[in-house]
């Protein structure tokens, strides 16, 4: 998975270097959200822009005609009036075209403003303490947020379900590694050298900005606000936005210069772009000699433990390890609220598999799922995401292998169980330029919210890259073994340098020459053998000596030998689903939010339609009226709910039932229990407002069953009498 | 709660400063473990030391006698032989006395070696991946550990139970704040200035050591290894160890010099002690202008949110907020394995309460609990911890108030439910010199393990200190309000400076003088009023100006006025239970570990007797013999266990039942399900090895009930037929 948009490896390398191995893991938590993908909107927008330009041309022409008419000496007033009328009519048409374009470039397809919706959600979230800007009394820190009580409860429910859905269901090996990480680990993974964003500085104030943000903001601003933009220019800005993440530092700098982009806060000139490492750096221990970083992802903790985990799993593949934990990225200028933050919770799975067998025994369980996929081909040909059956996507080769497909299916089930709207969820395949060269295939679960399509889960087949990187750096082989049932005969290259002869010839350099000979590839070695058989000697380039040496036939014996092998030793491939928990939760907030019109008054009520699984509080308990009997009943029920471990809120404040409903709907509490008799209660469901009557003894077990997923509300509607008279409900 | 041993505030301040307010929170995660408390052992050891010294004297005297005898010209061989025999006998006695002393100073009271036990536990924990030294393939980093799969599962069970036992049960407001914290917050809390340990450096190599560790190691080494130590000298070393944490930098330096303590690795001279701040420092954002730290505790995140949380709670007291999260301490030289680490999980509760009413409505629920307490008085008079009834400890005033007592009782229930042995758990009250001056009372839950008594939970009444500190620094009042049912008449001091007069007199300093006058306490103001009424003018010390000014009667009016007040505004007190989760888990490992002798062979089997609540895996499923029918039955059961959310392990490897039991006992798996028929199974309990027979359909629900605490194994023994013939059990 990738954190830096299409960006990162390509952007931080100059074009001439892009053929080098891309050492850095490309992962979650990018502003991919903001990277526009071709959409059906685009066509409409372009035709609207063209229509507006045509109207503008017509208005200009008619204005000119009116002016010319007026300048002529002998023209009747009627003639001029008629021409002016035409001009007016054209202007009205132009105005309407401008309005249509404006609404197309800045609004949701349903016409209601994205901004207004986002603001309504944000207001409710902040007012009810779902989240709080961290350290608010000290004016906060950009990109750091607290989860307040209901937000924290939602998060802990999401994580508990993640553990159940993935770790428990698949018997994964969960681990828990520290955030503080020594430099050598992140050097091996590539983060120390390559985990950067390009930054520019205000030349006078020194304020820092992300270079790509400035360029994107400029282009977006032009597209949204300058309605007179020619279709060609509009196409150019759109192109810039779409290739933004592929631009090298030099290309980005050139564009910033070309458009004369300045510091947005001061209008000052800005510096050329330069890379800024996004890891929080620190120092481990008192000596100052051991540099460390706060981990930018949790996966490395799993890779470095591969050997032990493989052993723990009985030296068998496949198996998966998982980790939930904090990750840290020192963003240059965090934006988009909860979507791009400096500290966040990741949940990552590393599924280790034999590269020669990526089938999955449980793939049949998900093969019939059908949902929105956005394969590479559709993206490149300007089409939109389409509904596909998972089994077919794998069998047709759209998805590289069964294991990758299995996880895509499981992620789909996970997200929709939480309450993510399946029509605003798609799985987008990475384009070739987005993927690291070693990756076999990569799909992002993208969720649509008011900020656009947000990358929330990445599911990547990263082949053997990560284990190899740590094997090389640490010198500890991170490999798996396949024991053959019967030994197999193989041809093997055997290189035997004669240490004596080499010692006589090269003295102190003997060891280096020996090592270089042993390190030859099969092709090199066979070439040398041929030359030696032919001519008796050959020149051999020894990189570590920086020169060529002459090798004679007596100095080395090279042969192909047939050997019996009892096992295959290989580096496993890793398939990695990586979840940005905070992003999923934010999208869930947007997908769950709706506004209910109150009938009796001209008032709007905010509701979160969280499923019971996710809801921060499962039910509220109210006495219908202030009375000792009802209060006691309510307390009794509260006790039994606590014993059944159902989180709930007891409200004996005595405010009106309508107000209490409004208060708890806004927290997404799915059920309200009104104590209105000494023997039974009314339970009301939040969205349907349907009510059932249940005896006081049964309340806790009904709530338990319906909130932990054993039963549904629908089951309960069948089982218990419904209650039709609304006593003081808000409607 | 305190992290730095008795140490910290007193140690980092010179004696002359100890009367200043101690601004730093004293909290969990110290080596309190190592701070010896008076114990019955002490007396025995001293008498053994004295006995050994007497034997030594006797041996010396007899040696001298023998020498003198031999030097005399006319002594018979018999006479000499007799004297030598006496000497030999004395030497044997001396040897025995030395042995007794040696075993008293280095072993458990039961005589088995603590070290050997600890090593056995550690071997099992590491081999079965309960924990792994982090970044092991890169040779690790001191003080950083990973939880491997079973350790991670135990941790997540402990945290889930913590949430249930505290957050759900008490309706606490759980929050989740970032680890990255800007400097200003930790400046207000005092950590930036005072969160230090004293360090010394090897003068040649620069290696760093904790100054108190070197001194303690020296004293302990002398006490344990130098058996010829005089009782006086031994008492001196013991005294040094006991006051270690109260020593100032200078005193500590003087002791290191006096004993000529050198660098333990090189023998080089060491520097004088100097303070090292234990927070990991970093920088937030790209500018380098916003210093930050990784939080050393989670509590500050709650304090800075007090205002919002109070509002969320309907502006009512008392209420509690809670947080589980990572905390970081850059230890100078981490030791004691999992007990002193550089990154760890804290679970903290801040219970906000009216300082005038610290009663607790649910105190009755815990008042009858009886357990080991170690009040201040017992510690100071050299007695040991004693069993007390909680209700009496509060009513007698030993524990300051009901709320504090309530939490002590809840902590006791929490720890013992996890499996902590109640006989190795005590609640130790802080001595006056350990507590911050503002704290009303403080108790540590200490658990005894092979390292001694370890501070695992701190329960402190911290009064209003923390909220006041952040109010002052941020300028945001963090206060609560009590509305009076009827307005109350109060006398209030009114100070009205005349700005005009003061401006004429003090020009540019006017504002400073006005503020100083307004800030006067009631006593100061009334004193000034009297003086002004008397003499017409008075000298007034203005700290912020650094000098005295002369105040005339015309410059200020001071009076006591009767006013009606409708509410009381006050800073709440906070009662803080703070849990070192890693320490609790480590102690739990030790308390749960035992070795079972295998009857049939001469082999020892390791067992963790985790209660089902804590066990990393709840049950294993084995087919009795390799057969398709049994394998299918086992898979079916595994599916139903997954559906019931019971973590389990399916083992179809076909190794002997005895070996499989041994393997899972070592992971602390409480139940083993053997599939030995197509209709029913045998369930075996780990510790008693009792077995029952249950039908295949019922297995999952039996396991669910017995592992989530609805039923006990004992209930099941009654309900289901027991199975007496052991089929291939290990015995």
C-alpha cells in the first residue's frame, strides 16, 4: 500500500533514476483522495465549458455589433433597440451557462453543496466531542486530533470488529511492536532515504508549503473560479493535476515558475522545491549516538520478526501476521481535517505465501460477491468503475491471484459491515506508474466522501521485496523451506577457487578475488569456463578491487554438477492489506450522517445511523416521567445492562422524551429504552422509530443479542409486540 | 502516581530548594521495585552477619593460638594437633555460617533461587514468543520489546477487561489523544524542567550510566558478595540504598567519590552526576520551530480536555475520564527486562471530584474487601504489610477518603481477577517524602515478583494541582460550578486600584502595579488597608518589578463587601489510578507460571495457569487419532468456535496427545477439546486435568460461557458427565 500519492518514489527520484529499483514501500495515508480519476463528470464539465465559451463569443460578437451599429450615422432607434435586446438575451443565456458550469465544478451531483454537508457533519462531530483538536486550550497543533468519548468508543468498536473479522477468523498472529524504531530498520526499508515530500519555503517568512499542494491549489482555483478559462487551458490544468504526483522535483519547480505561483499567505516568492523527510526523528538513549524515528507504518515490525513467526507457525506457509498501532508522519502542512494527520492508527496484515502458489482455500466464500471495481484498463480508457463479480475478476486475470482477491472480498465485507455505503465504495487498481516495480498487483479500497474518493485500505501483493531488504541489511536469512516428499535432482553450478594458486598470484588481495569468483552468476561463470578451456587464461573485473585481474586455469575450477535436493528454500511473497483506521472512521461518519426534519417544529435533527456494532453507546435508558418507581426501574435495567456488558447511558434528567431522543440520535445511539411501567418497557429503534414492548427482565438480553450481532432488530420486531402509540416521541 | 522512585522531585532539587512547590507529577514506572522496604528478612540477615563475624573472630583467634603454640619450643605434637582440630571445627562452623548468610542475601525465602525461577519463566516466554526483543535481527535496542502472538493476545485481553471493569462499569469518558505533544503542554505539567534522572559518564568512553544505579549496585554487591562485611558497614550500605532516591545530585556525587565507584564496563573514572531529561524529543512540522516530545504519560491529554469533558458530562461532578495509550521514556540504561522499558502502555483514569465531597456512592460495594495494606505508619516503624478491611481503613482515616478507597478496592478486584496472587499483592501508602506537596494521599498497588515488590498501579489523590497548572499556562479556566439552590450571602474582598493615580505615580509601570494589587491575598489586602488607614501610605513589594513601591491611600480602595452568590466556582480535585499494563502483565506471567512433573518420564512441563479471561487462546481442538471423520469433526468445531468468537487453535498434526497438551499448557490454554467420537468430545481442563464429555453441538456454547465468565468450569463439572479414563494424557 502507498502513503504518498502516485508520488513518492517517482517524484523523489529524478527521471534518469526511475529505472533504479524503487526501494521504498509505497503505502497508505496519502492524499490520493485528491488525485482525480477520470469520471463521467469530466465530459459534462468540458461541454459546459465549451458552451459557456460559445455564449461568451456570441455575447462579444453582439456587443461589437451593437457598438458598430451605434457608431453608424444613420441607424434607427428601433434597429439599435432590437440589437440590444438580442445582446441582453445572449447575456441571460451566458449567465445561465456560467451558473451551470459553476455548479458542475463545485457541487455534488445531487446539487447540494459538498462544503455545506461537510460543515454540518463537522459541526455535529465537534459539538458532540467525537473528536477534538488536540491541545485546544493551547490553540492546538495542525494535524493532531483527539477522539473524544463517542469517537473513542466508535474507534474501539471498529478495532474490536477488525480483530474479530480478520485476526480471529483467519487465525492471524497478532503482534505489538514499539513506535520508536532505530534508524537501521528504516534505512533497510528505504524510508530514511526516500520517505519525503517536496517542500517550498516562503523566501521571506520561511513558512513551508508542500510544492504539489501549491500547484494543485492554483490549478483547482483556476478551474473552479475562472469561468472564462478556455477549454484548452482547462484541459491543461486538469492534465497538470492528473500527473502531479509523477512530476520530478525539477518539473514541479518549472511549473511553479511558469505559473508564477507565490506564497499563499504573503504573496512572496518561494524557493525551489526540495525533499523533506516525513518521519519524526528522535534519539534513543542518552548518548545521542543512536538515531531513531517514530515508525511511519507498523509493517516493518512484522517483517523483522518473520523468522520467529514462521517458526511459531510450525514452519508452515501460508500464514498472516497482523498489527494494530500508531504511526507517525510529520506532514509539511496537514489539511483535510481527519484525513491527513500527523499521528494515526494503522491496522496492517502481512500474509506470507509461497510465490508459486497464491491460491486461497477460502476464496470460494467470497467469489460470488459483486461490487464496484475500477481496473487499470477502465481508468486508462477514461471509463468509470464498474460492478464486477469477484470470482470472475480473478479468473479473468483482472485481479492477479486468489489470495489478493480473497482479501479484497474480506475488506469489502469489513467496510460494509461497519456501515460504509457500498455505492460509495470502489476498489481501484493501481496504474503501472503508481506501483513499485516489484509489486505484482495493488488495489485500493476507496471511499467517496465530501473530499472526493479517499484511499482507506490498500491491498498489495508486494512479492518478496520487504523480506529481501531486511535479509540483506541484517544478514539474517528471512526465508521459508519446502521439504520435498522425494529428493529432486537438480543441476547446480559449482565454483571452486584454488586458494593456494590465488594466494601466490594475488597475495593480500587473495580473499577479495576468491569472493568475487564465488559471487559470479551462472552466465558469467560458464563464460569464464569456456574462455579458460579455450585460452587457458582470462581477464576478470573485480569491482571490489576496482580493477581487472588475470585468472589462469589452475586458479579456479568451474563445473555444472547434478545434485539431489531435499528442499526448496525461497523468500515468501507478502500480500498486505493495510487499513487507515482514522480515514475509515471519518468516511463512516459522513456515510452515517443524515438530517431529519422534525414535523412539529421547523427544526432539523442530526442523526448518525451507525449499526449497533459500531455505535458508541448501544442504548439509552429513560424513565418516561420523573417518578421514584420509574427511576428505580431505570437503574435496575442499567445494572443488568452493565452486567451484560452493553454500553449505555442512563438519563434521569427529566427533560422531554423528544429532546432526549434528539440528543441520543445525534450520538448515533441505535436504541432507546423508555421505562413507562413497573413490569415492561418500550424499546424504540433510531432510524425506523419503530417500537416494541419487552419485559424488564428481558431487556438486557434483548439488547445484548441485538447489539452483538446474534439477532437483528427485524428478529425482535417479530418476536415482541410492537408499540403503536408514540408517547411523546418528537413527531 | 509516580514514575521516578521516591526520587525525582527531591533528587533533582538541591536540599535548599525542597521547600519550593514541586511542580512535577510523580508517577508510575519507576524502579520502586528496587527500593527496599523494611522486611522481616532484615533482622535475620543482620544476626547471620553478626554470627559469621563472631565465627571469623573465633577462627582468627584460634589460628593465632595455633601459630603461637607452634612457635613455642617445647610443645607436644598432640597439643598442636588438638589445637588444629579445634581450628578445623571452627572453620567448618564459619563455612556453614557463610553459607547461611549467602543464601539469606541472595535467595527467596523458600530457598529456591529467584534467579533460576526468573530464568525459567523468561525462557518459556521467549521461546513461545510471548515477547521478543524488538528489532532482534538488528541486535535489538535496550528497553524495547515486542509482544509476540500469545503476549499480544494476553495484552489485548487485559485491556478489554480493563475497559469493562473500569470504563463500562463506571461510565467513564474514554478519550484517545496523540503521543506527539507540543512543548508548551509538558512545560505546564513540569516535565520539560523536571522529568530527569541523574546521569554519569565514563570519562574516557562517554558511556552513560544512571548515577543511582551505580551506587546501588555497589552497595548491593558489597552486601551480597562480601560476607566479611562488618554489621556496621552492612547497615551503612543498607541505609544508602534506602535513602538513595532522596539524595541530591551533590550528595549522590559525594557518595560515588567516597566509595571510589568507577565505570562498571571499563574501570575508568566517571563524571559528576548531572540531570538528563527522559523524554524523547522531536520537532513538529517542517520549520524546526515547534519542539515536541513523545508523551511520558497519557494523563495530560485528559487534563487539557477537562472543560469539554465537563460540558459533555452535563456540567456535573463527579465524573471520570480514562485513556489507554503508549507512553515513552528515554531511560538512561534500561534494566529489569520487561519492567523498565522505553515505550509502554499506560491505562490512566482521572476522576474529577468536588474537593469538599469525596464520598463515593458505590463505596459500600467494596467496603468489606480485606487485603494486604502497608500504611505509612507500619513502614516507618519497621513493621510489615497487614491485612485490613477496606471500610475500616477509610473510616479510621488511614486512607484519606472514600473515593480513593473505592478505587483501591476496584484495583484489588481488577488485579486478582486477572490472576495476580492476592498474597503477593499489597497496597503501599506513600511516605511523606515520596508525595508531592499538593497530594492528599497516594497508594501504590505493589506486586511481588522475582525482582522484588514492583509498583504496578498508583492511586493518588492529586488535589487540584494539574488543572491549576494548565489553567495558568493556557489562560483557560479549568473549573467547575456548583449552583446554589438559593443564593448565599458571602463576604468578599474588593480591591479597586485607582488607575489614574497609579498612572500618575508609576507611569509605564502602572499596569504591573495594578495587577500586583489585584493579586493580593485577603490577608495581604487587609494588612494594607489597615496600614493605609493608619499611616496613609505603605511600601508594597512588587515581585514582577523586582522592587518595592510606595502606595498611597488615594491609589487603592480595599473593602470587605457582602454579596449574594448564586454559585460556587472551584477547581476540582483529581483522583488518579494509573496502570502500568506491561508491568502487570509481567507479574501475571510470573504468578501464573508453574512446573509440572511428568510421571511417565523424567521431564518437566511448563504451565501458565492463566484464567480463561486472560488466556491468549481459549481452547485447542485435536482429533484423537488421524482419521477423516475426526478431522472433519474438529474442523466443524473450529468453525462454530470462530462464529462464537472463541479464540482457539486447531491442531491436526497428529502428534501424540501428551505432546499436544504439553505444547498448549505452555501457552496457558485453559481447555483442550479432543474429538474422539463423531457425536461428542472430551474437554480437559488444564490445571486439574479433569475431563467432561459434551456433545459436538454444545461445544462452542460451553466454551463461550466458560471463557467469557458467564459460567465456571466448576458449573460445567456439575452439568456434564465427567470422563475418567485418560486416553493418552501425559500422565
